[in-house]
C-alpha cells in the first residue's frame, strides 16, 4: 500500500484507472481496458468473481461454491496492465482523487465503481438474521445449512406442530431468485430427499412463495408469469400474490393478517445499492443507486463512473435493469469512454442497451425465455437456459463440472452438495435459542 | 427423540444397534449389518461422511468439500433397517444401556463407537488457534483461507521482513498429511499462483516441513521416506528432520533453538482420540484410545465395541494402525460379531488385519506405494494412488468430478477452488490483531 501511496504522490507515467468491485460490471470494464495505455487497479473485498445467477443452486445443494466462483487474479492473470488488490473501500477523497482502502489511500485518474447491491428489508434490517438474502457465497452456504437442518430437526422432532413448522419454507419475493429458489427447494424436498428420512416424509414440506405485486417475474410477459406460477404449483409450491410480508421473527412470518409458522425464511425481495452514493456525496434514488449521466459518469465528476446495480441510468423513461448483461455492457462502455479520453480521442457514440432478453428457470427441467417478441417456455426453454448459463460461466473446467452436475441431477434427481457445514450438532440448539431471543 | 425414549422403555421386537460416528469404521459396520434382523441407528454430529485422505486437497484449493463428502442419509438410503440421526453424544449410561444425545436418551442393545480422533498439541491446546489441524471440512476451508490470504497480504505488504514472514509456511508433522500438505502448498506457490501477482513472486514462498522423528513417513520403508524427502525438496520445500516444535504463536514457531517467522502454520502431528474412553469409564492408552478386547469389545461390556482411531487394538506387539482400511475392517468384523450374536450363532474367527499397504502422494504427479515386500515410487505410484483413491470414493458422480479435477490440474497446474470464504477484506486485519493479542 505504501508503494501505492508513494505512487499517488509521484506524477504517474500512464494514468491510473481504479476499478472497485469485480462483479459483472467491474470485470467487463477491466477486460475491455486490456489495450488501454493505463495502469488498471482492481479492488475487491473478495478474492473471487461470483456468477450470482447460479447462486441459488449452491443454496439448494446442487452446485459447489467453486463451480460458480473464480479467483479474480486467475481471470486477469494474463492482462499485463492490471493489478488486483484485496481490500475494502471505506470512502473516496474526491478532491485528492484518492480511494480510501483499509488504512491506505490509492490515487486514481479515473474511478469506476461497480460495487453492486444487497437485499433491502424495507426498513426492517433486523429481519435479516431470520430471513437471509442471497448475494454472497456465505449467504448460499448459510441458506443451504438452514434448509438441510430444518429437515434434520424435523426428523428427530417430538411435537407434530413443531415438525410442521420445521417443514415450512417461506420465500419472500417473486422475482427470478425467489422463483428459482422456490422451484429448487420444492424439488429438493419432493425428489432428492424423498426417501432419505424415516420419521418424516419430506414430500409433506410446504414451500410458500410470497410476492407483494400482482404477478411473479414482472419483467416477463404476463403469460410467462402465469406459466411460472402454474409450474411452481405443479412442483408442489404455493404461490401467494398481492401479499406483503409485514413481520418476521425466528418462528415465521406475518403475511398481511395471516401468519405462516416456518423455520426457514429466505429473502429475495427488494434491492439496496452499495454505499457508493455516500462515498461520492452524489445524488441517488430511493434504493441508494447513484444517478449517473449519459456516459455513466457522476454529475460534476467526469472522471468517476458508476455501473451495474449501484448505478441508476435512465434511457428515456426506462431504467437500465439490474441484470448481469446490463452491468457488463455498461462496464464495457465506460472502458471505451476512458480509453478514448486517455488517447485524446472524442467520446464514443451514446450508450445503447442491447436487451438480449430474460431467462428464468423453474425446477429441474422447465424455464421461461423472453427475447423481444419471441418467448418460449418449458423443456426447450430449460435447454436454452442451461446452454446460455454454461456459456457465460468462466473457464472450461467450470463449464464441464456444471454441465456434468446438471446432467447428473437431471437423470438421477440427486443433489451432490448436500453438506451442512459451519455448525456442529451440539450448537444447533444454541444458535436457534439465540435467534429466538433476538425476536 | 421422545419417540426414541419411549421406544427405549418398551421392550424392543428386534435388538437395537446404535452406531456412533459415520466415518470409515462406523459406516462399514452399518453397511455390514444390512441383513441383520435389528434396528440400526447411526448417530453423527455431522450430516456427512468425509473422505479424510483427500481433505488436504480441499485445504490446498484442488477440490471442493462436496467432492469428498456425502450425506450419510444418502449413502444409507436404501438400507431399510437403518435410521440416521444428527446428534451429538454427551455420554453413555452403561447400566441403563442408553446413549445421551443432546437432551435425550437413546437405548441400545449393542453399541459401536467409531468417533475418530483429532490432532494432539502435546499439552499445548492453545496452539490450535495459531496452527489449525486438518480433520473436518471447516478445518480445510480455514487452512485454504489462511494460505490464500497470506499471499494476498504479502502482495499489498509494505515491509520486506513482513512480506517474507507472510510467505513462510510451516507444516508440523512428517506423516502422510504433513508430506501431502507440504507438496501441495509448494506446487500451489510455484505453479498455480506463479503468475497471478504483481508485487510478489509466489515462487519465493518458503515451505518448511518439520518432523521430530529421524525420517518422514515412518510407516514406510526407509528408502521411500528418503525418496519423499528428496521429492519434496525438488518441489522447493524444506524438510527439517529430528526437530521438534517448542513454541507457537501468531507470528511463527520455535523449532528447537531456532525460530521461523511464519503467518501460516499447519498442524499435522500427534493424535488424540475422541472422549469415548471417558464416556465408557474404560481403560485407555496415552492418546486416549480405548483398549479393546480381541473382538473390539470393551472389557466387562461385551455389548459395547470401539473401532477406528478411537480404539487401541493390539495384534501381538503391533497396534492396529490408524488408517481407513483398518477402521473399515474393524467395523465389518464387529458387524459380524453382532450379527452372529443376534442370530444366536457362535462368534466368528478372530480378527486378522489384512494390510493392503501404504500410499502417500508428493505433489501433482509423484507418490510412494509400499505393499508388503513390493514398493514403488514416482509417476507410476502416483497413477496407482489416483486410481485407488478414486475407487474408494463413494458414488459415480464424485468419482467423475474428482478424476476430472485431477486430470485438469495435471494438465494445466490450475487449482479450481481458490476461494477465500468466511471473511471480508475489512475483517482480515481485525482477526489477525485478535490472534496476536492471544499469543
């Protein structure tokens, strides 16, 4: 770091571009800067890039974390103008043009912020401990542990009401993550675990997906939303539409006036951007996204760019959606803007989002696809979904391993990663008691 | 559990065999009891059986936890006389013939204890936090995190002495685990990570294997021990023989009169059996192993058996070694003893250990094999080692995935699971400070 501090004071030979966050946006920007005569520094709190669209499969024991995560250093190894640094950004000194990383400062000429988002609990941050969201690897292994432990505890439970509560799973939020989680848990209970227990029948598990809006997957055409709802019900999940969660504790959730007793509640609703707007003192929307200019720069700071889930970018009346392709395209565009400026060329043509369409999967062999006017559903859509996701994975090894896992579970209904880790049996009761106390 | 308590009081139609621990010994006993007219209850603190011989590959980012662990329920799914229960044993009530599990009690007619061992710190249990051992999945992911973080911290370190300290790795204990860890870390540093950093050269990492005895791998013929030592040195590791670790803190270890400054210390020395001897009030050896009779039963308790790393079984002057095949054979033998007793038949012929030989691997493509008078080494031994280990893995899926991973890293030198999980960059310093404070 001290080296970097010294560098910050010395005039730099080539400009330094600091990229904060190696998600889809940050990584795309970095890779698009490969030929730019600049020093690129990638900062991330984690050593890995995570393929979030498949994180729900880690949470439901289908894949291992390493199947969908890659060391950032490994991805950028051969890009010689890049340095990768593990570090947590505390703020930005706009006048000195320095990023505060841990105890150190790192000067920049251009700054790209791509720090993503977390789930929002609508002002009830205390719900998070009862209803974890799904953004990081640890979230996925925590949810996996909770789901599998619920079945284990039901197996040796004494009280029938408590057993039922243990076998109730509530997923809050009917977007892609919520739908995919509900489908995967339903199949886990009805297929993979079906004959593993002696005192309970996992098929009696109740999986409830709660969505406050009038339909699931609002970014899809209504008929596909309806198909997703019916498919989930066919898998044995219940779908509650137009119902908001109004309370959440260690024993369940309140949905409107009703209450669902449940051991396992998973949060897949709402989005809150990373605190980038606070670092920058920039204008933001209600979800904390920085409102960016037409080139993703921050008002009054043409050297600072924000992309991905942390940015609010409007195309006319539409906001750029918070999906991986949008973040990638924004990252690539910003790289072009910076590259041209570094070379003293004029700015590129305005950004235009190429909407490649929307995909979501429901269970082991059904999906929905909406691409412009084209939309299809069912098994063919699932094949398309599978191929697309394998294509977007990084590295041949991961593609083979994930494809193999999917083929395997398609044929056998098995889940290969049914591990309860991070807790011993004797600690289970203690951790539940602690949670109860907190509610 | 209450059900079980009731059952414990009711006279049972068929005898109940309780098996504590689903490692190699417990699982082998359970599977060998498949046709026994009895109710078999398997208790484990974890929901998974772990293939410990490959755990070092998880610790060095070669494999994922799920590649070498399987849900116990899944393995025993089709064995209809078995119930699997997640639970932690607190003790045994010998007179009531009940196992105390959490708050409940579980009656037994026959009890098989196969609860394994942990590393021993020779009376210095406080060293464990500085020098973790390698027995559970969490141990492996912790060690993986420490190894990878050491490189990350060295990359942004300011002080050359501190950088060198961060790149020093000490492995204590020259048995199979120690040798395999040292070889795997050396290759990680010299191959997989070689071109990933900009400010450090991972090839400058110093890997030191410390063994108090006169040679590595004492269970092998001396010439193979010597081959292993030379192979490790060729991979770039240092081997210190006849040197005992006399101190251990957050900054390094004391080896005799010398001191090695090191961020990462891994413990692979000494064995301490699980507290089964305390539960049973039975005679044990210095390592806490229960001294068992010729049929693995506990003196004065012909209905209680102890197998695996928790048992001390003597064949003449030789003690049964603490390896997977010995645990498996003991488990199968005990199952036969119980089966015959349940059926009112006479006891089987005395136990005879079939020693299939000893294997250990050094790095990515060398190994040593000692089978009776036959011994071989090098690449051919490594192929033999690989095939043997894949054969003993459970399930086709895991065999394919592990084989694929090995082939991949054989060809590319890559490690697929280089994930730092369980900690955020901002917490690294805090956790190091806490460790320093403790030393």
